[in-house]
């Protein structure tokens, strides 16, 4: 009986019900898409760093965990010194430059192709290695997302480059230039990172310790790749956790305000109805339960809508761009809990206000 009454109440006010469901759906969508984008970018960066094939990474002093946020503060001679250490087989210098050409943020890797491929050879899907200084390599995700093929021109850093080859994704960047060319464009002869290959993976920690003990290297970021990848989490990336909490806070506020307004207005409009229920013996708990059930039904509708929109938007974003959006079951569950708790919190005051109404006054209400 109660459930039938609740459904009838929602159907009787379709505009308010649709707006409430849409607001909760927006709350869920904000959480899943923005958090999914942040976590997706981080996980994508971690997998691409792992795909380079290095055992040790050397970063400039004071660098953040994410590679690519610095210019070229390390001199090339550091790589020559590291090469002479025991158990070191390859040292590959990489210059990393951030490009915003075309409205997309991209990490460009300036590489020494010979040493970089010694870490882990490229898998060429089409074309081949650099032939000229203005040649670039792009991965398949970039090529598909931008509809590019071998021989096409790409504008980067106010210069035109030719795609020499398309490689399988997962090796650090989506776009690769020759190291000397990017150094010329960057106006510096240094590099952003050294990727070091050990003779055996088990010697990575020993190599990292030896590099740290080298003169003037104590302030550099020297990590085994295993250690470095373990640091690529939201808690270790500056401000990312704070950003996620802010997004969740804004989303909860939206849901809370809309549900509060909708249920408060509904209670005011149904004053006489509540009076009839109480005169028939309905308890305060019955009234509160009815209001909260109605809110829960709205929340379920909003959650289903939000999840559906999030997956559709995620598919559209990944089809049209190279941006990764990762929507996992853990964050879906969190978004559901946040939406339900926020909705119920917004309905509590209207529910208790309805329960406190005097049946005589309510019946006399016009």
C-alpha cells in the first residue's frame, strides 16, 4: 500500500521527479567522469612508464612523481657517469616537453632511438624509425584518435613534422622526436630523465643506491622502477586527492540541495494528505519512512541515469580523443553510496517536519 502511494506521488509530480532524478544523475556523473579521468590518466601514465622497460629511473632534484613536469635540468654527462657503474647495461636519456597544440595536452619524448629501443624495442605497426630530424613516431592511439597515417604532417611546438612510423602504444609517450631536435626546440642541452637498464632486474636497487651515493646526486630523484611505479597513486600525486575530494564535495552539495528542496516542497504541498494519514493512525515513523522511501526511489533512478550517462560519455571521449577515462566498480560503488547518503540526508529534515505535523491543523490546511 505504501509503495503504491509513493509511486503515485512521484507520478503526480513528474517535472519535480525528473529534475530530482537528473540532479542525482549529475552528481553520480560528476564523480565517475572526473574521478575516472583523473585516475585513468594516472594509471595510463603508470602503465606507459612500465612499458619503457627500464629498471631504474633518475629524475631531477625536486621533481614531482609524474614525469614530464620539468624542463631539462639534468646535464647529459650524468648519463655517461651512470653508464660506467657495475650492473648497468643501458642508459637512455629522455627529454620531455609538454605540448598543448590543438587544445590537447601531450607529453613529447625526445629520445636517443638506439638506447631507447635497447630498453624495449618499438613494435612498428606501420612505417619505421626516424629518417630525418623532422620525423616523429606516434603510437596507434594517437594515430587513430587524430586520424593520422604514415607520411602525414603534424604541427608541434610551432613546427611541422612528418610521421615516419606508427608504433604500438604503451612506451612512455604518444609522440616521439629525436633528442637533438627537441633539445634545439627546448633551448637546452640537458634531459628530463635517465632510464637505466640493469644486467638483471634484481640489481635495480643496488644500482639506485650507487647512483644516490655518487657526488652531488643525493638530491636527485633516483628510484628503482618498481618503487617509482608504486608511488604513482592519487595520494602521492600533489593535489590530486584534494581535487577528488573537492569534486565529491560539490557533487554531494548538488544532490543534497535538490533533494532537500524537492522533498520540502512536497511535504508542504501534501500537508492535508499527511493529516489524513495521521488521523487514520499513521505513526510518525510511518510518515518518515514514506518520505525516505520516496527519496530512495528518486536516488535509485538518478544513480541508474548517472551510471548510464557516465559510460556513454566515457566511450565518446575515448573514441574522439586520446584521453583515458577509467570507471571501475570500486568508484561506482562509492558514487552509489555517496548519492544515497546525500539524498537521504537532504530528505531527513522534510521527513521529520512532516512527522511533527498536528493532524487537526493538517486537516484544516487549505
